[in-house]
């Protein structure tokens, strides 16, 4: 049986991930949870915009805003 892409993210729980958003921002943080809609819960987050960088303790990213997500 072939592996689903969501399985790779499921194995990345507790590890750093990189998420590219449709608005061109890049988000890095520790993946805590995800669901079948690819909603991601991240902790210790850093969001890199065009000219800004922001830090958050915890965020939720809706799956429909994600271009790609990958373990770092």
C-alpha cells in the first residue's frame, strides 16, 4: 500500500516543520497536531513575511491557506 502525504506530516508531530502559505509567508514551528483537512497546530512559531518576522507561542493554520508543508 502506498503512503499518503498526510502520513509524512503525521510522523513529524513534535518536530519542526516549514509551511508555505498562499499569501507568500513562510511559517516554521513545532507541529503539535493536524487533521484530515490539513489544519495544523504549531508551537514556538516564527512567521517570515516579505520584510517582517513575527514570533508566536502557538497558532492554528487552516489547511485551505497552505501551499505546502514539510518536515524540516
